């Protein structure tokens, strides 16, 4: 797939994006990178603990043009590579890319389209999770799937631990799919086929659902549900369980401890 390496625009956030970009440069050479799109060089990113090098630093090191807005990217790229990019690519931008593009999504598709898949997977009691590389499309997270990796959700999983492992699996998957794109051996499946043939359920989780969870102090919950919600919202430094939830979890732990002491004393 030599046309893919003719001109690539890379967009992303977090340490995973830096690692994937360096792999693209390693396999294609810096001269094939038309531009890099990332967070402002003047921004103190919340994910700076994940990497020793931001995307703008990689751009400067290799002499590649760096952009902070997709609208500033000139129509040079024939192929767009997106890794955990935090904005939706508008249709007029996708139309400028004659080679299309791919996106690394930190969740399994089509079951976890949208935002904060890790949180919702824990709340849903999933036994497994995954990461996906798919073609970009005008409909968010709806493009054909090029590859996926699934892995178990641990019993004591938090959104943070699940996010950390998703990045590790995500990098492995990205490298695998990218090499297949380069040598022309990549194949894909439509999400509609997966829904019809494998009975997968398509769900979309909008950003507003996270706000609703953080503000849901009036919702009655059992001790088990409170514990699960706490783990699902534990994603520092981006999100942390609200004060009302922490207080309820601690109260339940104290009650449990008191009950156990009482029962042990009677025994």
C-alpha cells in the first residue's frame, strides 16, 4: 500500500499517540509525514506523566510541520492517522483526504462507541474489554474495523488500571495493523456485519453521561453498586470520584468492619 506512505497527517493525544507516531516514523521515514496535529506546545497537558516527549517535541525533533487545529492543516495529507484524538473530524476535513484515514479507539466496537468506554465497561460488569483500529467515517466510531484486541477485565479493575492496559494493548494492535496496511495485507469488516452475524450490540456513550454519573448522588445504590461506581470513576488526574461517593463508600466500609468485629466477638 505504497500510496499510504506518500503523505501522512498524524493526530493524537497522550503518551500512546507519541509511541504510535514514532513507530510510523520508524517504518515510513519522517519525509512521509506531512504534518502532526496535537495539543498546544504551550499547554501543560494532564497526560504529561505518560510520556517524556509531546507530539510537538517529536515534530520539532524531526523537522515536521506541527499544527494545533485540524483547520490549519494544509491539504497535503493523503492519509490521516488518529490515535486517541479528542475531537471529531468534520466531514469537510475527511473529504480533503483522498486516502482516507484510521483511528485507534480505546474500546471495543461497536459495543463501546463514544467516550469513557473504560468507565462504562466497569459499570456494565463486563468480563472482557478491548481496543479497536477502524477506518474513519463521517459517523463517529462507525468505520470498518481493521483490527481488535480483547483482554480480561480484572475483578478489582478501576478505570485507571483498565485505561493503562488498554494503552498497552492499543500500541500492540496499532503496530500490527499499521504493518499490514504498509504491506497491503490488511483486511476489514463492517460493523454492520459484526452486529448482524455475531450479534454484537451497538451502543454509543456521549460525554454527558459522565456528568450525569458525577452528579447522581440522589440515586439509591447498594454497597456493591457504590464500590463499582467508585472504581468506574477512578481515573486520575482526569476524573476522580466525587466527594459524596467517597463518603458513602467509606461509610459502608466502616459499617462492614463494625459488623465483622461484632460477629467475630460473638463467635
